[in-house]
């Protein structure tokens, strides 16, 4: 009912377009993996290759240690939940869910029983005799999930299954997906371009861009300690500050910016220790910038003028223009109770430990997308 | 206001004339099938069911009617099946010269029935197959296959492709996908193709005439009746043919177009 997956140097080329470039990834049994990236990053292609709908140009897919290269989709221990659900319109929900079992030669009574069990799990038992066109999007989605799980796959592949749902329903379904995944223990590989969805459900997020894996790790790591500028940018709002390495100071590395020099611990360098003189980009999340000093935010970045502020419920989102600097405006999240108004001057404070310093050369590539 | 009324009046008049032009001959045919007299020409002398009784008592006509139905149903079934296979293959697989294959499949549509019938006559003679209802059936499959193919092929889209993928993913093999998923999803267009073929085969004369010998279909039988002169009996059988065609059209409307309008 569950298995590990090993992707080994997978490449996929369409005519001249390289959709995947040497993708290698180890997925544990029972893990909830989210492949996250913008459209065209290769995440759906990767899923199709795991499901057997596409052949990789080179490289291997191993499931439970067995090579899947020449195994057709029907014989793989995987099932797929499609974005448009792909329910069989002429069959009742019970027959839809039981279809995979029917193909495996299970008798009518047994499969109806088992189909009902899975419909019950997704809360659709009362509609078992209905047909798909009578259902709402969210309900179809549940049936598609039940159908894919009914055959007891080791791995469930989910191709942007929540893409067509409205926001509220999507958040609801995320929780449900996560709960069901825990219940059945099947390995879930889920594709999405919504980073909030990824953070809400993933054990581990794999950030993809341009056919390569940019970053891979638990949601908190990907958000707090991204290993690439693309990943930092894609996971949420971030302020970039150009910097360069000027020297070392014991265990600390000194970087120079427009706003002065800062000493950073080596743990800030998630993409590896930089060489002297190397161009860097410092990343700070909006919530890591504060207008007032507290225990953590003790370093002064610069003094800035408030351009505008919008109340977001949980925070004030402000644009701040640094004074006496050519830098772009910063985005900062200030506390709900802060009383800043446009035109005010405030100090921007931060904690050097929050900084993530990444090599700059990739930045152009990032902006291209 | 007056101009508007005039336009409305004109378009209604036009509509009435148009339908009159199309339907009047049929109406006259049906009316004079009830003629109480031996000539189906005005004046109308009064109602009688005598000619219908004669039609049903005529063994040759009844045999021809059965033949026609058999040929129509069998040839339409075969044309639909072959058309479905061709459409499925051409839309789901990358085949060599698929554009050319499509053109070849549709080609019989552009050729006159007479040419097709003559061609088949020559071929059957050449390979020594004797003319019978079977040869008529072959002819009807040939003329209806392009129609079935075109209708079914047009309704195969990418949406079904994903559903077929899902079925394959759940363990269905090629035939199971085709018959358990694709065919039921395309049922409206398959039915449309079937009923249209049925009406075409039912009415068809030239091929049936040239490719049949002792057992003939209804249009051929009616033709030989006509050779012996006008008779309300021909009107009666003509009315029956018309009635069946109308019935087929209504079935098409009920089973196919009504289903389609559902969400």
C-alpha cells in the first residue's frame, strides 16, 4: 500500500526543448511530496513519467527498488488523480470508484462493497448511485480521489487536483487530503503551482524551475532557509539586497552592502560558503523587517520613508523607501497596532541571523520567469 | 412599426411557401394513398384504407420491406462499428499518412452512388460473387462509412483522452478502454451516425437496384410497381416508407439531440 520512489537522472526532451534536466530525487514510502513550480517548469512532465504516461529520454524511475522504465501505466503500482478529475460520465459514482477493481477481475458484489467503503472515506457515500454531472467540483474531486485510492496503489500521483476549486474549498480539501494521506499511508506525489497549498500539505516540497530541482526540503526550510533565489522568491514575498563578500571575521563572514557592512554566521549561507569577492544577494522576508527594536531585531538596516501601508488583518503591509540610497523600496509587515502613515520616517531593523545570503549569478535567470 | 409588421409578414409567408414547396408533394402522396378509386390523381373521391390493406397483403412488398430493414440495420451497424474504429485509431494514435487516410475514408462521399454501384458490380462480377442482399449491404456500408466516420471523428476530443488515460491508469487494456469508456462517452454521436445511416440505407435506390437480383429492397420493389402505372397502392407504400423515415428522425431527435442538451 506504500512504496518508496527513486528518480535517477531523469531527462526529457521534447523536440529541442529540454523539459527535464537530470532530475534525481529520493522519496520515502508514505511521504507527502509536493512538486512546486511555475507552469512550464517540468513538474507535470515529471509526474507523467512517474505514472508511465510519458517515457523519459534517459534516466530511471524505481518504485520499491524495481525499475519501472518499460512498465505500462496499468501495471504500475501508481494511480493518478487528474486535474479535470476525468471521471467516467456514463457511470455512477459507485461504478466509477469500482472501475479499477473491475479491471482487476473483482466480482460485482465485492467491488460495490469496496467502492462504498472508499466513497464513505471521502464523505460521498450518500451519492453512490448518482452520476458525475450531478456533482459540484469539490465532490467530483473527492470521487476522483476515492477512485484512485480504491485499487490500493503504492503511490498516488496528484496533478494539480485542487486547481479548479475556489479558494475556500481548496483550503478545506487540502486539510482533507492530508488527513486521508495519513490514514491510508500511501506515498502522495502532488503537483501544484500554489506555494500556500504546498506548505499546507507537504512533508517535503520540491521546488522546480526550468527543468531542474531548485530546492528540496520541509516547508519551513524552503520558506525560511531557501537554497536558491528562485526558491526564496517563489515561496513568498522577499526583499533582495545586493551584497559582496569582503572578508572573514573569525567564524563570521563579512558582507558589504549599500547600507553598510554586516557580519553573518556561516549558517546564513544556505547554498554553501562563498568565496571572497563573490556577488551575493541577501534575502529578508517582509515579516523579518521591523520598525522598532526588540530582543531579536537589533541591527539597523537603514532609515526609510513610509510610502504606503495597507491593513491585511494579521499585519500592516508597508512599502518603505530607504533614505539616501538608490535601492528599490522594501516591503515590510508591521504589527497590527503600528501607527505608521505615509510620509513618516522609520528605522528598519532586522536580525542578521534571519538573513539568507545566496550567490547572485542566478538572479537573471530568476527574473526571466 | 408598419415596416416591422411587413417584414414579419414577409418572413412568415416565405417560411410557409418554403415548407409548402418541400412538403406539398409528400402531403399529396399521403393524401392520395387514401384515394377511393384506382387513380391517385385529383379529384379526391373519399377515404379508404383499401390500398393499405393491399400493401400488407402483398407478399412481395412485405418481403421487400423486411429485406430493406435487414439491410439497413446490418449495414448501419457495420458502418458505425468500422467508422468508430477508424475515428478512434486516427484520433488516438499517430499513424503514418493520417491525413491521407482521413481523405481516403471520406472519399466515397464525393463519388456518385451510381459510380460506386458500377464499380462494385464490376468487382463482384470479376471475383465471381453473385448479386444478393449481401452485395447491397456492402454497397450501403461503403456509402455510410464516411458519414459515420465523420460524425464520430468530429466528436472525439481531448477531454475524452484524459478520461481514457484515467481508465488505462486504473488497469484497463486497449479494448476495455474503447468499449467501456470511449464508446459510451461517444454514444450520442454514434447513435446519430447509426440513425442517419439507417435512413440513407432505407431510402437508397441506385445501389440496391444495380447490386440486387432476386431478393430486392423496398425502393426497388416500388420502382417495379411504378413501371406498371400509377396506382394508389404505390402511394400507400410510399407513405409507409415516409412514415418510417419520420419515425427514425424522431428517434434521432429523442435519443441523440435531447441527450446532448443535457448538462
